[in-house]
């Protein structure tokens, strides 16, 4: 049985805790729904929780979070040090970054990361998918996922392959060989949780974006599809250059 470590880089608002139980639980639910037969261990980095060693894990998942990847907060600085260590060639587990995790990996690899001049990416967003054979299954040329972010990876890290892009988010997903997989939107989100975030940020994103975002949620998303790609990547069957650009 595979062992997957989830570094949970945030906490849920109190009114959602009983329903969703945390980002680590959301990822475990999604991956089991996608077919995972694995042991999941969750550590909350805000609270200083880390495993004694990562050597026993097949993969480490870095969740999203409200912090900035470039924050000076001590817990974020420690998290960056951990990510840098996990990126070392001798590190055993594969590394998967989502939203903040995606940005942390990009930053630690030398990419430019910062606030987007396009404002909030919120709700259901569609990206061009550039690696049609990635994950060992036929893929369409687009993928729709649920997003919630102000920051973005602005430049593709050296040695990385671009997997997904859009006009709003040029570096929406990338991989580095068979060791690193990162994505800006949230495959683990469900529509009700995305609707909660849209409502919470209604003033900051503006009424037009809010109403459009709520309407778009009715179309659903492809989080489980991306989860299957994550599992294939962990198993070693997910690497394909496709039409991606180095």
C-alpha cells in the first residue's frame, strides 16, 4: 500500500470545519473517490506539524492556503525550507503542489511568484490542457477546475514542462520529469465550498464576477479527472511530454 503525506497549509473557517474537516480530509476524500488505495497522513504546517521523516512516503502533497508563498511568517519560512529539501535530487517522495503548494514549489525553483494584476481567480475556470497523454488516459484539450487565488506563478520554473495554461493564469500547471507535479486551481474543491468562497469574497471580486462565478458552478468541474492524473503520476504512469513546452 502506498503512503501519502499531506502537508496541510491552512485551516478552514470555523463554520465549515464540521462539514469538510480540513484540506487534508478534502484531498483524501477526492483521491479515494478517484481510486486511491493508500495510507494518508495529514500534518498541519501552520501548527508546526511535520513527520519525523519523509523517507517512508511515496508522495507529499502540499495543499493550498491563504498565506503568501513569499511570506515572512516563521511557519511559512520553515515550509519553504521543507519544500526546498523535498526538491533535492536525493529526496525520495514525489512532490505535488496545489495552489499555495504550486506557488511554493515555483518560488523554491526560482520562478517569479506574486500578486496577479488580473485580480482574483475565483470559481470555475477553464484551462488549455497541453499534455493529452498525461496520466495514461485520453485527455481533452481543456480542463475545468475550481480556483481561488490572488497570487500566481508568473514564470515557468527552469526545467519544468507546462501542462495547463489560460489567459488569466499562464502557468496553471507544470511538472518536472516524474518527480514534481503542480497545479494552481483546486481539484479537491467541491461546488458548495467554492460557492462559499465566492460569497465570502463578493465585495473584493465585484458583483459581475461573483454572479458569473455562481452561474458557472452549475456546469461542474473535473477535479476527479485531475485526481486520477495525480494517482497515475504517483504510480509512475503519468509522465508524457505531449504538446507541452519545456
